[in-house]
């Protein structure tokens, strides 16, 4: 494989320039740059501030018009029409990157309109929702969100700056992102995980839920699963049922005596056939889902009792907060009624049109209902919630790192710096995996429902509670660990359980886990520091339990996960990375490996801002396939060659799931070079060729791989060592890694040998012989290039792969 040449300046795939604003796209990476002069920027701000009151008035007028129209339209028909258009817009969408303006607007026509219905007193309804009514409403909602997401945000920022000369733009940027997410982001977890996540949280609350709701958590989950299934698969399955019955009827009709259907209309003939086959009810159910309310009517979908559904449903106009008089009346920046109750009650029936609102918020909605029943129930719930939230991460981490040592409720004795007295402190859990120590702190408290526009201080204080507190607790433990050469971990009775040596851990991770998935705001550590959250030098990783569940499903090999953790640690300190979601880190890792280095090289000395789009698409599609099929190949096998995954599995088994120099060396290689190398290995093994057929990687990944179809033997290893030493001499390298892979006759990898070889350690008595071999390698490389009719320029990189110019090397 050729050594990578020096990087040339790439031309963008697309570029856009308007005045001082410039944008360029390089594949999935987008670079933004602003070149306003100070005078231009000042004039623009003044213009926007002057226009801001008009923007606010425009939003208020739009909301009033939307409310006036919604209150006269039949609510269930309106939501049904909106849902059908949403369904059509989402056809073919498998990843977040596929969701565009059309899909986002279609979702707002469901969840925002349902919030308006729940909060506006209805008038006399029209007989039906006309197409022009729906289009008028759709245009107004689209304009509303366009203005709120754009003009309003810019104007509000600049207007606050007029009142506050010391305005912190870092805080303003965070406020802007938080408000956009509040208004627009739904679906906190993959559909595949929705029911699983709910099970994990409420099954342990069985007695309380049964007591308060007179229904078991198992029943709740089972019935919610029906809602999920009907709204994701119902139309497809019903269409399939009707098609199958149509074909069955036609086949029967052609083979039947004509006299059997004399005098019957086609509809009556079909009905007679369906009755005779016992499928009439199934047919009517399918018709109801396609043309009626069968996809939404909870009495038809579930057996949940009315008293339970009442607690999760709004009557039209019942909510008094969203449209209450005051600032931002009806704005998307207020707390939406759908955040508090996911269903609509109308005409004595209950309907679900928005499964995002259901699954995103139902756990906290049930929790609030329990809290309303008394202090004892509240405290019992909190106690169980704390226990469950501490156990779930241990289960997921144990799947990721099965060979780790787990220390739950790790107590330790410290001296209080204020009082000077000894006090017993606790870390929720310690995970020890080789030379890596995870200090785990779990926060089960809810992230605030307060809108970032309504009370930004309360919003950020909630964030700080869920982030700063575990940072402080984790840092306190690490300071304790560093205080002595060896420290004692105790139980709550102060009895020693185990001792830890500070020199045993090269990497220490403070892992803060939360029940609420707020980590879109915490995916980039720099964003937290801008809000005054002090992270310090320790690597702090804020995850939701949902994120950890995703990692447990993705990383089927502990070595890969541990390597990802190392890269995630580097990314947390990389200023070139601005990511809005934890899974963007995963997506970048799967594509670029050392993705922080990739970002820094991509940005260079440019002061522009770099955005990474679409990198999590493979992750999204994997979980989409899991939801649809339930039986798909692991994501790592989709992203990496089978031979490489096979080697990782053998390495993990041999090394007890702990990262070694061998696994670090392999996992740290350039992905494209590694892919080509292992494709070559596979071809060599499958072809069953004779002799030694090594493949080498150059540049930053100096590795040579020898595949052998034989048992491990020293003779083969010696041959491989000699060859690699000759390669180092030929390429003028200081070091190179050797990996020997030993396959059995069925092409299964059974063992490996790894060694890092150094030019300085070559025995003197071998040097002369190796130089002859090196000369032979160099000559072959040069002749191969010439044989391919390629002229070697004097300033070209030398074909011997030394990295030097040809005129200074082998010319």
C-alpha cells in the first residue's frame, strides 16, 4: 500500500457566498465563515434591533390567526389529516440526516396543532376540514416556526445586547441552541429502545403504579407497545391484509359457481366471502385503520382503563397555561400541553396522534401523578427510582466491559477542608477495566420542564445540578485516589472492601449518567464550560442512560468500546469539534477513528466554524433496521471488515477484554488503510495461495500483517520478523509493528502474534543480510512503478516508501 501523499488543498463540493457570509461543503463537512467588517456588523445589528418589535408582533398575530382557525375545525379530523401527511412525508426516512424542512413542518402540524387544540376553547365546529382550511393553517404554522427559529432568535439576542453591554455571546449561543431544541427536537431515543427504556424504569415501581393507577406497569408497557406498533406498522400491515383478501376473493370468485353470487353486488359478494372464511372482522379492522380512526382510537388499540387515560389526556381547551395571557402567549417557546399529557379526549373517546410526546415524556408524567397522591408515595417512588437508575448503567456497562471489576457504593474517608473533620463520602460505582478507571455518578432527578426562553437561569441551574454536582463528586474521589500511593475503599459501615493503587490507572473517566436524555446540550464539553460549569482537567463524560444503552447495542467488542472512550476523551478537549448530539461522536468515530485529529486537520488555522453532518446515519439506519426486522448483523460488522472484527474478537478473548499495545496499534490505524489491508488478508486466505503473502501499511500506520494457514510456529514468526526488519531498512523507518495471523484449514482465525520491532534493536550480525533484502525490496518497488509505465519525477515521493523525494533517495 502506498504511503499517503501530502494533503492538497481540496476544492469544496458546493460553495455559497452572499455578501460577507460564506459556506462551503466538503462531503459531509460544512464550513461557515463570516467576514463582516465591524462597521457592517454594527449597522446590521441596529437594523435588526429596530425591526425586532415588529417580529414579535408578527408572531403574536400568526398565533392568534392559527388559534382562531383551529377552534372551528373538527379536532380529530384535523389531527388525522395532519398525521397522514406526516406519515407520507416520512416514507423512506431512516436516519436523522434524511429529516428536512418538510418532515419537521409535518410534525409541527401534529404536535403544535394538538397543543393549540388542548389550550383553545372550541367554537362551533365546521362540518369538515376542507383542503383550503388545512393549507391555510399549514402555511401559517410554517411561517410561525420559520420566524421563531430565525428572525426572532437573532433579534432577541441583539436586543438583549443593547440592554447589557457585557453580554456573553457564549451564553447567548447556548441559549439559542437550547431554544431551537425546545421548539423543534422530538424523539429522545430510537423507536427500538422506547419500550425497552420504559420497562427498565417502571417495572420496579409495580406496587406504586398499581396503587395509584389501578393498572400494572406490565399492562401499561404492553398497551403502549401496541400504540407504537399500530402507528409505525399499522398502515403497511392493513394495506397488506386488504391486498391478500382481495386476491383470495378473486381467486375464490373465479373458481366458484356463478349461481352462488347471483343478485349480489360486488361489496355484498365480498362480505359473504369474508363471513364464510371468518375474516370479516379482520377486514373491517384494516379498513378502519386506513380510512377511519383505527390508528388513533385508544379504545380500539388498547385495553387501558378510562381512569388511566383521563390522567394522560386533554379535552379541547382544557389546558389553561399555554394560551394564558402574558408574554409569549401560545408561542412554541412556552411549555407545550403535549409535554404534559400526550393524548386528546374527544366525543368520549381517547386518541393518540403523537408517539414522540407519549414516549419522550410519559415516565415523568406518571411520576408527577404519583407525587400528587402524597409525600409518602413520592418518597417511595424516589427511593426506587434512585436504585433503578444506579442499577441500569451497571447492567449496560457490564455488557460493554464484561471483564471489569465493579465496585458498587464505594465509600471512602476524607477530611473536610472546612471543618477539618473526617467524613464518609460515596461514589455511586467504580468500574475498573485494566488501566482505566470509571468513576460513575448517577443523577435520577428530572431535567427541568422550564423553557429556556421563559426562565433561562432555572434551565441552566437544572443543567448544572445534573452536571456540575457529579463533576465535583467525581473530582473529589480522584483527589482522594491521588492523595496516597494506595487508598482504601470501604462499605457504609466503614469496613475496608478493597484497596486501589493510584499508579494502576493511566486513564480516569468521570462518567455522569442521567435518566433524562438532555445530553444534546452536553455532547460538547466546551458548551458547558461557557455556562460556568467547571470541568477541570479530568475527562468528564455526561451521558443519559439511553445513550449508554445505544453503546451497549453497538459495541459488541469491549476493545472497540475502550478505544472509543480514549478517542472520546481526546474529542472533549478539541476546540475544532462542535457537535450537537452524543451520537455524532459515535458516527465520527466509526468513519474517521481519531476524529478529533481529523477535525483539527480539516479546520487548520481557519477561523471558520466547521459542522459535521450525517455522520450518525449508519447508527440511525442500524436501529431502524432493528425496529423493522429485529434480526440484523451487528453495526461493527457493517462498518468494518469481517476479518478485522474476527481479529478483535480473538484479541479480546486472549487479553480478557483489556486494551493492549497490540489492540491499540490495530484500532489506531487509518480506517481506509486498515480496510484495504484486511481485504487483502481475506483474499489471501480464501485463495489458499502458497508462500508468505504479507501486506503492509505505511505513513502514520506502520504495520505489516502476515496471514498464515497453519498452526503457530516460531519458524514462520522468524521469517515474518526478518521481512519486517528488511522493510524498515528499505523504507528508512525507526519502528514497525508486526502482526502474524494464524488460520486453520477452515479459514478461521485461531491465534495471532504481535511485536513492535525497532530499527535500533536489530542484531548486528543480521544487518548485512537484511540490507541485501532491503535493497531487493526497494528495487522491486521501483521496478513495479516503472513496469506500470509510470515515470518517476525527481520531485515525486520515492517508490521505496521512505517518505523522501526520489532525487534525494533512490534516483
